[in-house]
C-alpha cells in the first residue's frame, strides 16, 4: 500500500527529474500526440531527447519513420502500463506494486513528451495561421497594385485614343484654295516652301499623283499643309481683330451721339425759355451755347433765333 501511495505521489503531480532541455509551458490540446504535425527535425530532436537516458552510447542512426514509430509505441506502452498500475493502486486490493525507478522516470517522461508534442503542434498551427494571414495580406497588396496598374493603363489608353481622334480634325477646316493661298498669303508663309524642289510644280499646278512616295515630297506636302493652316489662323485672327476694332468704333460713335443728343436736349430747353421771355437778348443765349456746339451749329442756331425775333 505504501508503494502505491508513493507511485501516485510521484505521478500526480510528477516530480520531474533534471532533463537536458525543459519543456515549454503552453496549453495542452490533447493527451494523444498529433503525429502529422511533426516535422523531420522535430522527430529527430524528440528521439534524441527521449533516448538520452538509455541510449547515450548508441551511435547507430535509424530511419526517421522507424524512430517515430518506436517512440509512439513506447509512449503508448508506458501510458497503458501507467493506467494499469494506477487502477490497481486505486482499487486498494492489497496487491503489492513494485516499480523500478527507471520505469517511473519513463512514465513521467512519456507524459512530458506528449505534452511537449501537443504544445509544439499548437504553436506550429498558430505560426502556420499567421503565415497564411501574412500571405493573404501580401496577395491582397499585389492585387491592389495590379488594379492600380490597370487603371493607369486605362487612363493612358483613353488619352492615346483622344490624341488619335484629334489628328484628323484639320481636314474639317475649310482652307483657301492653293491659287488663292499663293496669291494672297504673306511672304512669311510662302518663303519656307521655296527650299523644296516641288515648289514650282505646286505653283504651276503640276502636282505629282504617282503612287511612289518620296520622302522629300511628303515633307513638302506636310510643310505646305502646315503653312496653309498657319495662314488660315492668321486670317481668322485678323478678321477677329477687325471685328473687335469695329465694335470699339461703334461704341465710341454711340457715346458721341449720346453726348450730342444730350446737348440738343439742353439747347431745346434753353430755347423754350427764350421764347417765353423774348426780352432776353439772343447774343446771351448764343454765348451760353458756344461752348457746347461747333461754329456751323451755332450759325444755324443764330439763323433760327433771328427768324423767331422777326
């Protein structure tokens, strides 16, 4: 009975002897070890840790699968043996239980190793989950960058299409005929064309219509079109300036007419006063109006006043 009590005290809780490396303190997931969660390095480390007390001088290297299978068989064997001994001790039937010290150590180590396997599996799952989340974040970042690149590509394509659509707009401009251009355009638009050998042919209406494209001829045609467009712009600007000047002149004339009509209204008012008071001399009336009208206007007014006196 005393041996049973000693066994129970040593196993629950166990007195852990000094080991090469203490097990980490972590939550226990399950009493049964998860074999699939172990990697090759962990298997070798556990095998070395488990057999350190019994096989310190063993130099043989077994295969990892064989090592793990032996380890698991030994763990289950120790666990089953411990359960049997505990059941016999709890029944208190008076059976004497004699355990060797090495068996006790192996039982304790078996529980420790199973806890360690569970803890390592727990931390490994947590690390895998964190790595998976980081990979998802990186993938999302890559998707965002791809979407940004696609959006920039869309903008560039849109601008390029807009530029391409603007190219043929000059065909819609009604340009002056070639003959009128050469006859009326200033020399500043015609002089840049004289350096090409096709200038005389264009002036004499001998435009080449062959399918063979000459670089010099194409360049001359582009320069001719450019100068015609510049001449058209120059003419439109000139007409616009003329229109603006005419509008300014019209406003000036309207202001002068308004001032003159105002003076006429003032004269009519003073003339009515003179007609009402004929005793007032006509020279005084004409002198007051000399500052507002010209000499011809004053002579006409003097004639009207003299006729009224008569």
